[in-house]
């Protein structure tokens, strides 16, 4: 009986320890941000305005790429790179005539902070809130589009 209890305690300690290690290394394993923005919408022939988004106590950097439309799309990118890497996507969907909000999560591009699971979830809500409250866009006019990590958001 003692052996069984000792084994169970060891398994529990091991599981707790592994979870703690995973939590500490989560940002290094899951997130691969690029801090440099080498392209802009204007360099790709698109009209945009900067979109400063408040997420908790941090500022996120984004672009609102304008289309002659009352429909909007928030694009949630994957775990690597930044919004400059998504400008080909913006060009591809241009015929859909959607105003496109591209933004970087905490720790990506010019956005403040360090990426984390809780942080990117908060950032996703902040981006939609930005369009709805600051841009006065009704929620039923906003399409959410995600790729990879962004699909989970």
C-alpha cells in the first residue's frame, strides 16, 4: 500500500512539474514573432490607416486597409511572423471589398508586450472591440478570419 501511495505521489509531482515547465516555456515553443515590418500596405498598392488597439495595459499595432464597403474583416494571423507577412493575403481578398483590419498580437511587430495564450485571446477581443466601439461598426458587419493560431482565436 505504501508503495502505491508513493508511486501516485511521484506521478502527481511529475505531472505538476511538467505542467509548470510547459507554462514557463510556452512562449518559446508556441510563439515565433518577427519584430520587423519590412512591407506596408502602401508598398503593396493598398490604402490604409494605422490602427492603434488597446489590449489590457498594452498597445497593439495594426493597419486598417480600406475598401469602398461597409463590411469589415478582422484577420487573426498565425504564430509566426507579423502583419507585414499577411499583405499578400490582403491583396488576394481585395476583390471581396472588405475593409481589412490586420493587427499584431502582443510581442509581434510593433505591438507591446510578450505573447502568451491568455494575451492573444485578449488581443483578439480587443481587435473586434476596436472596430465595434471606435470604428462604430455593427458586429453583424464584421467577419472574423483566422489562419493557424488565428483560427483558434
